[in-house]
């Protein structure tokens, strides 16, 4: 399993918000992101120039990509349910993605 920084995971979450919530992936490919998570996450190259993150995503297995996708969708849904004042995104990312993080600041 690849290890990510919080900043990298936040970029993945933004990608899920942009492509997934807006339906861009489904509109352009005719596929559901949940059925093709690795292909969906691979399209992050359209939004970022972080080659290290792109390589990490490309190395993911299908199961790891699905796991990362589902957790990202979960974070997006939680953010949608709560106002920005009620939730700290970094704290949420740390809790949800604890198995993907290099370092955590949680005690």
C-alpha cells in the first residue's frame, strides 16, 4: 500500500469532488467511478502536476484504488453534511485515512 501525505490526500479528495460530484468522469467515459476507481483516480493528471502523487496513484492495485476512492467519497459526503465551521478538513482526513498517512499528529 502506498503512503500519502495529508496534502496529497487532500488533492485526491478535490479530484473526487471535481470529477465525481460533477459527473465529468461518467459523462466523458460512460462509466461509473465506483466501478472503475483506478481509471477514475488516474484522471487526477488532468488537475495536478504533482508527479510523485501521480506515480503513487498509478502504482495502486485495483483494491487499493477502490479503498482510496471510497474513503475520499466518505470525506466529501461528510464535508457536504457539515458547514465549514463545524469540521476541520485536516482532522477529518487524518482520521479517515490513518492507514494511508506517513505521519499523524493525533495522540
